[in-house]
């Protein structure tokens, strides 16, 4: 494709050199450059793409795109207002705008995105729209299932993946859209039909610095990326009014809004709801009449995920019967209150809850359903938002009969320092602290323990459990690794729990 054709979608581009240059690939990593490539010199957190321009040209790059002057011999130089946005828009054009002619649903929020993507996928499948799904767990359609290094891929990768999955037969797409990706314009080349807002609670403040900045990054999906479009004139926003940020999203969205609420009036609201260890049964009032919901998912927080998915189905104009069948047919999401089978009378659940709000949602649900004690194993990631650590410690200790603080992905931080931050939220509760040796004999009174090794913590907690207890392994969910220092090791909470259950025998 000619460079001139790619630049037609980028306002304000200034070209030095031949615009008729043929471009054979798009790259943002100089190590991936091949002859004929256009190289995007992006500003990074730890490095600057302009430092790698000469390496890119030596590798065969024929065009350099940057958001500041970047002259180099042997390549056409293009200066653009925003290199990341230019890359996103150009990638969409290069790969034939894969989202231009299919229904696309984008989901953003702190919690609930992954579960909601699975639910929307089920609804669309029942409506005869087999859809690609891109999110925290994987990028997948049919037999293709690519583990996800990022919730939302970099824009060049995102458009290529979408192109490949559409070519394989995907008739729609459902995407988690992270705050990082919105801030970095990764999804700007996607043409969304529907955007869902789930909620906004404290997370990623190591990157966004404050909640208002975090909110504004999420808002972009409902303003910039949902603005009126000739491609798709019937775009809609689906917004959770029960979240404090929901009314703001609804007021500022560029497209018509369909609201939902569990607690009060909205376009989609609850007429009746029941929760049990077997799932959720409820009746929803909607613009198309009553919708009857039956789901194996647990808890009030999952009712919000269901309602967001139902709202997307309504916004797409899908039949009520397909919406009901799509929710009913969905059974589980990997690492989201996923049960670890056993015959010992202990309910062992693995969940991705890694924020204070998510952990409280899960534990409040479990506390409503419990028949005996709650044991929670949880941790907080290193090199990430430190402010949420005492919050999560307090929540885990308040809801649990035994809270075991341990490592998540400590990365380059000292695990003991992370546990000290967590402990700051627990100590004001004046609970008994158990040593590892004491837990070997079980526990009698409400308390907590701090154990650096996650494997040891899981085994100690499960060995201390008795029939009727619920054991929650929180924080890692579907992840099958642990990052210690700069190395990644295989580690799966489900496997560790199963091993600990075998030890009990």
C-alpha cells in the first residue's frame, strides 16, 4: 500500500520525501523491521523510539513516523501530531478496516470486563453472529486462541489480529478496552457499535496518578471512539448508573445511552432477583419488555455483568430470545469464581479479584452464600499502585475468618515490603496473627497470616480448612505464571489448590 493512502486518515501529517513509497508492513519495534516497513518512533515510558530510527532504517524501514522532527538519510520522514494515534488509524487502513462492516462491542471499566465479554459473545452467538473475543485471557475465535500479553494489544497487533479473525469467519467482535489502551490510542482505529461501562474503582494509579485522570482515559471510549460515524450511524453507549461515575459517562457520551441499574430506575432495571449457590435467577424490565435471566454465575456483582451484556444485546437490536439463551448457555469464565473440584466438602474458588472493589464484591457474595468459614488467600502486585494494598488487606480481613496475605506478582519489589503495606490495613482490626506453624493445627478464632511464598500460603490455608469452608484464592485467576524479579515462572492457583487438596488425603 502507498504511504500516501495510509496517511490520508491522519490529519496534519507533514511529509519529507516521496509519498508514493510502497509500504509492506508497519512496525513499532526496530527489531521487527523488514524491508519496506514503516517504523513508528513512539515515546515510551522507559525509552524513546527516536533512539532506534537508524537501526530501523538499517533493517529496511523506508518511512519513519514520529510526533517530532526526525530526519534520517535513506527514509521518508513523516511528522504527525500524535504518533500513537497515527499508528492506530494507519494500521486500521493497512489491514482493510476489519471492524468496519461487523458489529463491534467494546467494554471498559475496572472490574467485570472479562466476564461481560464472554456473556456478550454468548448472546451474539445465539443471534447467529459468531464473534471474535479479545481480552485479558486471550484473543480468540474458533480454533484460534492466542494467550493475551495485554488486555488490549498495541494497535498494529490489534488490527492484524482482527483482520485474521474476521478472515477466519468472525462476524462480530467483542473487546475489552483497557484504560492504558485508551490513553495510548491503541483502539482508535476500531469502529465500535456499542461501548459498555461497567464501573470505576481504584486501580492503575501508578500509571494514571489520580482517579480523575483514570476516569478521563475511560471516557474516551464514549466520546472520541463513539462519536457519530458515517460507517455506523446507530452507535450506542451502555452505562451502569449505580456506579458513581456512571451518570457522568452517560451525560458526556457522544452516542445515545442505554442505562442499567440494579438499585433504581433505568432503561434496564431489576423487577425481581434471587441469588443462591446455584446462580442467579431474575426478571429484568427493558425497552422491549420483560427479560427472564437464568445464570450459573454467582452474586450481585455478576448481575451487573449480566445486565451490561443484556444492554449490549438490546443496543445491537438482537432478539430477546437470543439474549436470554446467550446468558443461560454461559457456564464459566476461566479464573472468575472458578471451582477447583474435590470430594472433601470444601468449596475452593479461584478468582482474578486484584482490586479492593473486586475483592469486596467477591467476598460479600461468598459471605451471603457461606455455610461455615471463609478463608481468603490474596496478594498485591509489585511495582504497581501501592495505595490499594492496605485497602485490600482490610477488606480480606474483615470478610474472612482467616485472611492469608501472600505474594501475587512481586516483580522487582521486596515481597516483605509489599506484605508490610498490606498489613497496615489489617492491624487496626486487632486480629490474632497466626504463624505458619500454628496454622498446621488449624485455627479456632478469626485472624490472619502473612506468608511470602504463595505456594506455601495456598497449602497452609487449604490444609487448615475443614468441610463446609469456602477457600478463596484471589488475585491471579486465569494467570498461569508468577513474576518474581524480572523472571516469569509457571504458577497456576488452580493447580496449586488441587495439589494442596491431594495433600489433605
